C-alpha cells in the first residue's frame, strides 16, 4: 500500500480529470452561459495572476541558484 501512495498522477491524467470535473460541474449547474461566462473570466484572471507570480518566484530562485552555482565553481 505504501508504494501506491508514492505514485504521482501524470499531469496529463490530472488535467483530463480536471476538465471532465469542470465540464460536469458547469453542465449540472443549470446556469445559463451569460452567468457562467463572467465567473470563468474572473477565475481566469485570478489564476493568470497567480501563475505569473509563481513564474516570477521560480525565475528569481532559478537565477539565484545559477549565480550561487557560478560562485562555487570559481
């Protein structure tokens, strides 16, 4: 059982499951598209900002590691 807990779900599988779940949620919400559209736009904008911040953090950390690596190799 311990090995099953260590297996990571492939990103493509997680993505497909997420899309299916989101599609089911939208279809079962019984909300008209004119209500769903602005909700999804707001969510997209929020996610985009978080993704941009994560990229900036990751890039900053990567540059720092590169700089430290060059300093150690001298």
